[in-house]
C-alpha cells in the first residue's frame, strides 16, 4: 500500500468514526501506584461534536453544537419541539450539506405559512451544546404557551427500575466515550424501543422526537427516559409533542416542575437503582 492509499484509508476510517459519533485519539493516562504516579500512553475514544446549522428555506435559524449522527431525526424533532412546524407534513424536504470538518447544514424547506410565523419570532440563536434558550431577544419569548395534556398513569417504580437497566446497552456512544447523553422511549413495561444519543441533552431529545414521528411510534403508551437532569427546556420540548411521562436519572429544576404540573405531565427524577423521586 503506497502513501496515498494509507492517507486515503486514514481519511475513510476517520469519516467512518465521525459518522459513528466518536473518534479515536491518543491519550496519556496517569495511574496511581501506591504513593507514586505512572503514565501510560493509550488510544481512547472521544465523542464527536460539530457545529450544525438549521436552515429554513435558505434562512439560518440556529447553529447548535451536536454529535453528527441521526441528523435528519434532529432536524424534524427540533422543528416540532420548537413549534417551528406543527406536523411532519409541513416539512417538505431536508438535505444535509457541508462536512463534519468545517461544519454541517441541515437545509430544510417548510410550508410558507410556518416560515412566516418563524420570521415573526425569529431569534439569532447560537446554541452551545443544545442550549435551547440561548439567544432569546426578550424575556417574553421564554413565556411559551404549552398544551394541557390528558394526564395518563404514571409508570410504576418497578417499570422504571427495569427501564434503567434496559437503557444501558443501547447507549453505544456513551459506552465508547463516557461523555454522551441519551434520550430513550420505553414501552409500558420499561423495555427499550428507541434511543438517540448526543453530546447535548436537548439534541438527544430532539433526535428521539424526530425518530418517534418518522417511525410513527404511538405516544399513548410508554414514557420518556433521559440520562440527564429534567430542565425546563426538556420538559417544554416533551410537552409540546404530547409526551405525558418523563423520567430523568438526575434531578429537576423548579421551573421544570412548575411547567410539568401546569401541563399535566408525570415527572420523575433521580431514577437510580432502588430509588426515584416523584415530582408530579
């Protein structure tokens, strides 16, 4: 194999890893041995993070730092959870442009009425790692009207415990890197149905929402499980698309709890082995 073949093989390998959501890199590991420290040179995996621009009918709306996987799901989920569109059919097309080195663009074509609505509340938002409220132009823009859900039965403690055990093997990028969030849809018995991962917790949820809609998964049964805290933005996104139960492995913020209560959502936090906290 000549030098060009080696370079091409290296580029292809790097591209394959980027599409998988992680890259291999050399690291120096410090290990304690008694009272002294030793250094070992190893290869490790790190999660991918790239700027992804969401562009509607040629107008750039947001630039998010995201893991470059399941980006079509991300485009649809973000558009629905941010109320840019209200139905999947209002997005006519979605094309991925650019490359993961210089940045990616999700070029979407949406219904004209939805575009006009977007223009009327346009925000120049540069969101670091899925920060959903970054770039708001006024405090009023954070006071969003949400639907009132038809409250359904809360998942039982035993079902949640089973869900916690079920999600682990589905976190492919997290298992490789230890630095990735996940959002998963569990059925009524706590079995894993769908999972999406991203370096940003909001992005992971948007990817999951997009996948649920694309695969026509009913939200009438089952619940959302996230490997992060339950922030206001996470609850908002879930309520917007009609998710009635959300379980988080970490705690919830006060605004998230208030929003869940007013919207009729079941919200459970600190879902750990043998323990969970019911907020509402």
